[in-house]
C-alpha cells in the first residue's frame, strides 16, 4: 500500500517537471521543443551574463543581502536579546545564535550558487560559481563575514596587510554595540538601494529570479532521473 502511494507521488514529480518546463518556455519566449540539456544550457547562459554584469559588485551585493537577511530573519533581534539577557560567565543560548547567524550567511552563498575559496598564499579572497565555474574576487569585509564562525568575535578594522603584528580581535557582548550595529546595517541597506538606480535593483531581482529557476529545474531534473533509474531497476528485476 505504502509503495503504491510513494510511486504515485514520484509520478506527480514528472508531471510537475513538464508543467514547469512549459512555463519556463513562456518565460524565455521560446516556442520550439527543447530537451533537458538545452534548457539547462539556456539557464546557465543567463546566469553567466548576470555574473559578468555584477562581477565587480559582489562584495557589496553579498553584504547587502547578508544584512537584509539578518534583519528580515529575526536573527539580528536574536543576537540583541541574547546580549540583553546574558549573565556574566554564562553563554546559555549562544550556540543557537551562532548557528542562526551562520545559516543567514550560508543562505546568501546558496542563493547565488557560490562557494568561498581562498588562494594558498592568502593573496586574494574569491567566490567560485558552482553553476558556471566563474571566479569572482571579494573584499576583506565580505570574506570576514563568510569565514568568521563567531559573530561576537570582532576582527580589527582595515586592510589586514597594513596592520601591525600585535593587532588583536575583540569579543563584543555590549548591548549598545549591537543596537548601533543594527542601526548601521539598516543604514547600509538604505544607502545601497538609494545609491543604485532602479534598473540595477531590478536586474538584481531578475538575477535572483533566474537563479531560483535554475535551482528548481536542476532539482526536478535530478528527481526525475532518479525515478527513471528506479523504473529501469524494477524492469531488470522482473526480467
């Protein structure tokens, strides 16, 4: 009984995939038939164009989206509440805060299909696109957000190459610091949106739209391929 239900669920995935591709063709203004490989090539080429368009801006874009997520997800308020209620020498709840903040950061990398890489000589921080393979340089602040597993562990400001040898990180649990930080990131978001034309913001939204289309297409393709393999396996067993 349960096997029949599972098979039925899997078959609906195939139907959904076909419907998704029909809608995708409308989005792309394409009327001829395409196979799955051609769909994927088209979606990849669209993303490649956006990666080139925003190539020099990904540090700012990453920080902008990260700050947005901190606020919109409630993690910023979670940090503030932890600090507000923290008792001396008692870190109860800190692990939950750190995990939530890391999720916010990883969600941005996932959103754009990026993986963070660092050159062996630490000369330059880069993101690499899992979709196109393109390497994209990012600045120190963006790299620091990605690599810092403890949001309360605050690195010194400025270019690390220009710092003295005895400059240390600090640990920040002050409520005033985080209230000001929340205000600063709110101002950063407003400044980013104000300093970029509407067309730029629209393109950024379109970029995320096509990234989502690519992810859904890839996930459905993988699921339908798995279904085909299962069916082939059943035939083989019966024979």
